[in-house]
């Protein structure tokens, strides 16, 4: 996600300095278009706005507090936008650390996948000070079709967990009804055609329905990530029946299908 998002900013005239924990990924850019920072600390020193897109709380802690992490730079007057799907707790902790150094923090996770990142049609839900959000909104607008501040620090993270809880429930529901229909004489293609043309039809159902028909489980959003997100939602207080069920199902599917797409849950349900 970070690469297409950063390329989007580059295409819209923003100067770019990049850092990736996986060395070699900077080859996605031509040397003439970006500068490459050798550490988060150097990135912090060389830029006014730092955007972070990593996988989980552990990665965030390493980026901020590790050797040569952002906070080790001792810089001030910076804005850090954390666009990762992580816990509200880690956001509050890092926001506090940033504030002590005279920096400002915004949690701004996104809804959407690589295609939306490439086309600047993500949905961004931000938590933090309104003044900070307004300052960086022109940047967020280049990446999204909607950038909205939903509350104080950490509330953006909670909004993303709510959205991804629905994502997990919808994915499992779609897989279940396709299997139910097939077991009762309805061809999956026919059932999906009915769904897509009904009030329940939406872009997500169409994309994942097509993936089921084509048996294409290459990860657009890996199943292991929804396990992480549902676990975070439970830690934040999710305890409703559908949420609990989705969390259990995806957790049981992770061992075999974690690296495949979220809709690979259909294979777990099929096997029982």
C-alpha cells in the first residue's frame, strides 16, 4: 500500500523521501524522483510530514522507538501521519511521545486496497487535533475520495476496526451463502448474479464473488490481516455475536490460508 500511495503523491507534485524496512523496495522508484532515507531517524530529520504505513503495533513501536527510530532523531515541528491499521492504544502512546518532542501526530487509517491507492480513491478516517487534520488534508485529499476526521487521537483507529469488523462479517457471510446455495442446487454464478442485482449488491460483493467463481485467492487483502484486525477489535471491546463468530472463523482459517485473500475463508468453511 505504501508504494502506490507514495507514487500518487509523487505524481501530484509532492517531493518525496522514502524509507522501507525491507531493503530493495526503493527500486520501485527511479532515483531521479525520490530521495531514500537510510533510517526512520534520517527520514524524520529530512521531511516535514512523515507518513507511515506498516502492518501492526509491533512495527509501529519499532519505527518510532527502535534503534534509529523516528523519536531518536530528536526533531521537532514535524507532523506524523500514521495510516496503518493498529490499535488506538499504540496511537495514544506514540502521540504522547511525539508531543513531548514538539511534534504532532494523526492516526489516519485507510479503507481500500491497492487499486484504490493507485487511483487516489481510498477512504481515510482520522483521529487527532482538528488543526493538524486541516493542515495535512490537502495531502490526504490526493490519496482519497473521502478524508474525514472522526474524533481525537485513536478514534480513527477505532473507526477502521469497526469497518474491518464489517468486512470480516460480510466476507464470511458471502462465503456461507455461496456454499449454502451450491449445496441446495443453485449454481454460484446464478446466485451471485441475483445478489449483485439486488439491494444487497455492492462493489465488494462483486469483487469477492468474482474471486470465488475464478477460484482466485491471490491476496488483495490477506486473510492473516483480518485476523489481526478482528483481534484488535476484540481487545477494544468487540463482543457481539457476529463479530465473535467472524473472529473465531478467521482465526481457525489463518494457519492454512493466512497468506491467501480474505475470501479464501470459503475454503475453510467448505472443509468444516
